[in-house]
């Protein structure tokens, strides 16, 4: 049981390590685009969550 949990945690850690370096910039770009779109909707007077 403990070895299964340890293996799962190690695999998830390795996955996070790999995607953290390769996908980190892409996630930040998506966040900036999402915030910009919400701000544009607020400036236009529309519902930002719609």
C-alpha cells in the first residue's frame, strides 16, 4: 500500500517537474489573455463572467 502511494507521488512529482518547465510559459500567457479579456468586458460595461 505504501509503495503504491510512493510510486504515484513520484510519478506525479516527475510529471509536475516536466510540465512545470515546458508548459509554464504557456499557462502564464493564457492567464494574461484571460485577465485582458475580463478587463475589456468590464471596460465595455458587459458582464465579465458571462
